[in-house]
């Protein structure tokens, strides 16, 4: 079983459209959406939710007004600025429990916090493991780990060849959590200076965690000069650029139709993505 | 006045809008642009300021003096993040898990724990005339963006107009960046992904309780659903930017909209006037 995670650094480069296409192209796989705080893959795969679970993670402090003597110790010690006027701001509280441990009046309790939901769904392309982080919640890294664990169990149970993961943007906590132990990271970039800058940083993260990478330049013809720059940067770094994908409104039209682009049209973009999947699957067979 | 520019979905044009506001307003007042997308800071790709100062960001992690430690285990018990573990007569510290809350050092009965700084990122500053850029940069391989965002926001100068470029998503880094703002602009695009992620961002802003409005980018792709959603929810659409290959081309080359297409300045100034009016109206309502 091989796990491919699709990342980009910069948001909006086309990760989800590519993962949805792989969903239609790969034979034996389970799909995962690790972008738990702004998940979109389900919008292209039309999932039927089979299992929904609450995700409880972390705690939040509560101050009992009646017991509180307003001594101010908690306020003074909290490094997250979460306590003001003897009240906890749940959005700032990081659940460390420092206040709870030091309160001389035992006025503070720590309450478990429901941070989201995880789902296992069926789609016409196979299982999809996804989640929805509660609004403004923490612990996206842990929810990502849970979603990946769900996928791994399914892949083992059903003896599937691939876990294909749509990753979050950025390089922080949920990205690191999506990445650890994956067989390959496909980095989708675009030929803009921001795209290049962000690609370099996400390559750094993959290297830091020892994950092999492959790059794909989406909307390559938007600025071919920048595409060359990306390709020569990658060559210098010993990284393979596996595909160039054209700028094509069909990708957006497919999103509007709620379909993977390879199921929506049969033009150049579809051919390019098919070839990309071919390269990835061959690489993983080795 | 603090205006944050957020989006939910990545790649919708937050940085384009934030830099356009900053560059349109510098003729009238002092402007600080805070790049709080610390995982992938891109504002300076469009502003080209020389970064003159840089300051490392540290979080405090425990250092245990084994000559004083009696292996009582109180620190490990106190740590909500499992960053300290006791194994027989040995204390293990896992710095990547530490949030720097300070509970362990405070609660150690032997005063065997001191704190030392662990660098997790940088704050860099540059300026030109009325414009000051303060950007945070999370170190590659680090998971936690909020401490870097908090550090960037310490530089807020109340005498300036402050514009915050927010990371994508709807979880803790977004809250950290947006909270305390007088207004939040949400940048979206008229696709199902744009709509889904906009509705998540709207929930975050409602939770934070501040006036907000939408900038619709790439008008012309996708459909009417975002317009309908905004209408239904009573959310004003304050600016529409059409799908225009020239705008994309400028962005790809690192040229800001105001520099490349100065005719946009007027529209952006109107947007700013609308924001000011909405802030004033919400103060009256309160």
C-alpha cells in the first residue's frame, strides 16, 4: 500500500482538482481529505456518509464566578492572553490547564472540547475519509492524523493499493501531520513568484521529514518564463517535474458541475493529468 | 484602525487585495501591512521592500536541571501537550510538542526547571515612505504558526492604518490573525470551493464579532451561487474584480495591481470608504 499526499504551500494551485482526477483514474484506492479546516474534495466526489464521529480533542478552561475570588493569578500567568476580567476567552485558550492547576480557590475547571467531526463516506470512486474541524478550533493536526488512520485501516482491510490524500495549504501543523510517513508528496505549484516561493518552502518541509517529492506545474502557460524557472530550480535540486498542466477553464467548469475534470472533459488538461497519474503509479510500483 | 483580509480558501487573492489597499492608502496616511500568513508570507513579493530588521521568534521550552530534579513527575503530569515524559529516573522533553505555557517550570517543587528560548520563526521589517511591512515567517519544519502571528501583531502601531494579510483556513492561525480587528474583508471567488470556504470564514468572523464584507475575485468564472449566498445572508459585496488574464499575469510577475493597473486605485479607495462607513455604523449600533 502506497500513500501519495498532494501539497502546494500556496493555496488555490489546484490540489483538489488533481486529487479528484486521480480518484477517477486510480484503480484500487481510498481517498483522504486532510484539509480539515476548509475541506473541498467532497464537492467533487458526491460522497454518501456512512460513518460520522465526533472529534473530541483538547480542553478549555472555565471559571466558576461564584468560587472566583478575583485574585488575578490566572490572568497574570496565562501566556495566551486568554483570561480577561476573570473570564476565559475560549478562542484564545490553548487548553494548557496552567490556570486550573494554580487557582487557589479551585474555581477553574477544564472542560473537554468538541473540535469537529470525522466522516467515512462511500463515493463512486471508493471510500473517502474526511472531516470538518469546528469553526475556529485548534488541533487540526490531530484530526488530520485521525482521518489518515481511518484511511489506513480501510486500505488494509480491503487490501487497496493506494491512499490518495488532498493536503492542506501552508507548511505548518496540519501539513506536517498529513505528510509524516507518506510514500510520496506531489507538489502542485503555479508559475507565479508566490507559487515558486511557497514551493521552495514546502520542498523544505518534505526534505525535513524525509519524504520523496515530485512537482507538477499547474496553469503552466500563464507565465512560461516562470515555468522554466521552476523547472530549472527543480533540476538543480534534483527534483523531477512530472507534469505541466495547461491553464484551462474546463477545470473551473468541472468544479461547478461537481465532477473531477477528467470525467468532465476529454481535452488536453485531462490528457496531462492522465499522464501524470501514469508517472506516479509507475514510480510507486518500483 | 485594523482591517484584516481573510478568505477561507487559499489562492483567492488575499495578498492582492491587502497590498492594493496598502498601496492605495499610503498617499493619505501611514500604513502598516502585517503579513500574518507566516507559513507562506507573500506580500513582499508584490511590495519589493528591503527588509532592514529581523527578529527571531522564540517559544519558551523547559530545561531540566537533573542535579535538582527528584523525578517526582509533577511536570509531566502538568503538561497538557505530553511534551514532558518521565521514564524511570529520566525526564524527556519533546520541544516540538511544547506550547510554552510555563506550567512545568512554575509548578516544579524543586525549582529544577528553567526556560530557554527555542526559535520557531522570524519577524522581519521593512519600510518605504508611509508604508511599513512587518512579516512573520515560520521556520521550515515547525508546526505552530500562532506564536509567530502573535509576535507580528505586537508591532501594531495604533497611529497607523493597519492591514493584516491572514492565512487561509478557518482554524487557530486565522483566529489569531483576525482577532482584535475592526473589520474583516473576506476574499472569495464565484466557484463552489469559494462558496464553501467563504461560508466557513463567515462563521469565524461572526464568532469573533466584527463587521465584515466580501471582495469577489475572478468574477466571470463559476456561477451565481456566491452572489446568492451573500444576498441571502445580508453580506455586502464591496468590490468585484473580474477574471482577467492581465491581472493574473501581473501577479505572476510580482507586480502589484496598483502599480500595474493604477486605474484600480479609485475602486480600492471606494472600498476603503465603505469599510470606514461600516465600522462607524457598527459602533453606533453598539
